[in-house]
């Protein structure tokens, strides 16, 4: 993949404690609408859901920690279909990171290409977010764990394409300086409000969770493109 001029604005920086998060405007309103149309027309076989109100497009590793073989089989069977169906998103995000880091972005046959979270909110109200965690998939995915010493950097990213009418976002906490090994978060907090078409990303493994969502009217939804990346062998490998 070659770097192209997407016309996107440089990344904005959000500082909290000793941590940093970043934002970048990647998609125009017309492109956001085109991506949502692609979400709505995705083949049914590529959409999964075993939790009320939540489904995914593509098979994420976090849903398959206990069955990595199934994750690999789904990636091999579905990556090309998902890449073609969402080419605009994959190529725009990849082009941004190629420009930012000056290295090629690639995908692997055995790792799922970045996918989507779809939350459905049938009634007005306040909906809770996710649990606090760090992603650290480079310490969990077998093929990455085997080469962990060669991974020199990470990135985690989200691009919202639809949001409830009362908003949603990402909660982050900086680590406490001098905290014992393994203790995460507890430092300065920040909530990054999501805006459709604007990517939020971090370049370290930070303590975080999905913010709550507020719905003023029935029938709202939250649609986000999700992914991770590792720098390995002079390239960035993006996956989910």
C-alpha cells in the first residue's frame, strides 16, 4: 500500500498526567454516510452478536481468547471480504498511519482486519459503558506473543461513524507515577468525546473504557471502527 494525500488534518494531542491520546479528522460527513451504508449492507454472515444490543462486524480476538484457532480460521475466511466491503475505511486509516510513522502498513492472513462495534439503544436513557482494561493484545495473540521481543511500538484506535444523540466517548486514566508493576490507571482521568469521522488513538497501552452513552430519543446507535497495531519488522501490522 502506498501513502496517499488524504487531506486529513494533523493529529491533535490530549495530555493527561504523563499520558497522551490523539485525534485526527479522517472522514467527511458524506464519507461517514457512505461507511454507514456499507455497515447496513454488510453480508449477514460477517455480523456476530451474542450480547443483547451489541454485535460486531468481523471476529475480534477479545471474543476468542479461549479459541484462537477459531479466530485464525475466521480471519483467513473473511479478511478479503471485509477489506473489499470497507475499503474506504481500511485504506484511509492505513494511509494516515503511514504518513504519521513513515512506515508501510500491512495486514496478516492469520489476524482479523479491524472491524466494527455496533451498539443498539432502543429507548431513551443513560447506557453504561464498558469495563476498565488495557488491550495489550501483543501479549495475548499467539503469533504476536511468540515475537513479542521484536515488537517495538503499539497503537490502538477507534473511529466513530454513528453516535447516540446525547453523545458517547472514551474514558482514560493515566498511571500513577511510581505505582507497583502491574497496577494501571488511578492517575489523572480524561474523557474524550467522540465525533463522527474523527479517529481517537493512543500510542501506549492505557487504562481505558468505553464511556457511557446518552440517548434523548429511541432508536439510537453507536457504530465504531476498532483496531490495534504493532510495529514489527519495520512495518505496522493492523488487526483486531
